[in-house]
C-alpha cells in the first residue's frame, strides 16, 4: 500500500514492513526542502503505526542520497549586493539549521522500529550520515560512500561526527572526513561500515529478507531492544549535531566555502585561500 500525497519521498507498507524511498533520482536524491518535508511526513506516518514492525530506507535510481542539494547554496555564493547576500545567508542558515538540528539522523535513531538501510548507490555527505543512522545496512555492489563535506569547505553534519567514529573507529573516520575520498562497497564492508554487500539486482530482496527475519520476532521486544541500544548515547548524538551546526555557522561565512561551492557548480578545481 502506497501512502498518498508524498512525492520527493515515497512510503509504502506491505504487511508489517514499511519502505521509505528517497525520490529525487534526477539529483541522486540530494536533500532539499521537498525531500525533507516528505521524509518527515513518512516518519510521522510510521512512528505511531503499531502495525509497522520494521522499516527499509532506500533511494530511487542510481543514488541512495547525494547529501544536501548544493544548488541551494548557489545564490549566496554568487551574491553581489549586501541585501541579497544577507537574505541568501538567512535562507541557507535556516535550511542548514533545519537539516542539522531537527536532524534526519536523530529522527531515524528515535524511530521506534528498526531501520534497514538498503544502500543502492552513492551515499555521501548527509546521505552517508543517514545511512549510518540506520540500524543496519545492506549495500549494493554499486554503492559508494564518502564524507564529502570537506570538499565544499563545510563541516560534517547530521550527526556524522558522532555516528562515523562510533561505526568505524576514529582512524577511519578521520581518513574519510579529512580526505573527502569516495570508497566502494567492498571497502565499506571491510571497515565495518555496512553489514553485507550483495549484487545490485538482489539488494531489495536481501534487505527484505533481513526485515522479514526481524519482523518474525516479537515487535514490542524488538522496539525495546532498539531503544536500549541507543538509550545511553542519544544525548551524545544531539550534542554532536549542535556542535556541527555551530561550526558550520562559522565556516559558511568564509571565502573558501563560497569558492568550494562555485568551483563545484562550474566544474573546475577550487583555489582555496585559507580565509
């Protein structure tokens, strides 16, 4: 059963299993206001539904999620007049505050049902954070992972500074966040970033098999087990999100951030100046 009135994120429920699908394939499911709105509506729909016992999160098309839609930053990076720049800064700060403080990752961790990430393609930036916020991850052999924030001269967000080192350890987290490199699915499996790698055409079948195994267990016990897994560290995740927001508010004002955004949009190498 598909839930109506959702476009940028789709929700379907089949028996005790709900599937949420990011649905901006033309942008590799990059996060904008529409995707955020529909994603939160889908989570709201699921949260109080006692008939939903397990959730699968995936993306439509070639990407799981390519992070925040960088086109939202174009106007501020190009802004000329003080008034325009101020308006764009306020709009962007509002957008990033909503992304970070409300936090897609926190919503996933607080969801009563366990969430299986079916990582179908690129999962970078905020998309990596949301993959990490899932309780387990099955990756397509076409999946790619990266903490690309540094390439845009911004700080990791959506809880990445908490979730990534907790999942793979501080050394690998430092490598990913400081280099901004892109890694394949087998590397991710080796480092413990994902639970399993499967052929691309078997991804949803394998994710559904995980979901069905969990759904065969007593649902109240499953929900309480998930709550116990995170009960002592949700405060740490929230603190990380607050810290990320504060640091990003600083770096958004730098020339290097504007240069990083324009260089990406203009498909050229950036020229950073350290200011």
